[in-house]
């Protein structure tokens, strides 16, 4: 996953309602109507949120008879989480080096050194 791929995912996840939709779909596939019945979000808003999540590659529509249900694409979410974990690990390493430097005892000047 490249940074270019990550931007729309993070933008899609930046909305609390889309988080609720993803959480609901985490329980199992559901239609937009079923989601609207279980969430405090209108059917029209659910449809828009599903469109954003689909564009970001986080959900996919699955036809079930005459109904379209939506499914979470866990692999894409795992890729996003892995990328964020890698960024976090890099920062943890940097901060550990800074902490190590900050906690080193100060060097004492050599009393035989004529410069001191």
C-alpha cells in the first residue's frame, strides 16, 4: 500500500458515521436499508457513506437476489493498520534514541585538560 492509497482510506475513516457503518458491517454483511434500520443515520446518508467506503476500497457490494449487501474488505483494513503500525514503530525507534541520548550522564571535564 502506497501513501497515495492510504490518503483516501484515512479520509474515509475520518467520519464517525462511516466508522459506525464499518463496525456494523463487521458484524456481517448488510444492505443499506438494514444499516439505516440499525443506525441513527438516514438511508440516503448510509448510501453516501457506503459510496465513500467503496471508493476507498474498504467495502464491496455483493448482490444477494434483488438486494445489494455490503461486505467489509478486511485485507484492505489490515494493510492500512500494518502501514500505520510501521509508521508508529519508526517513531518509537526515533523516540527511544532521543530518550537514550537525554538520559546519558553528562561527561565530566578532564581536570588534567588545560582547556578546562
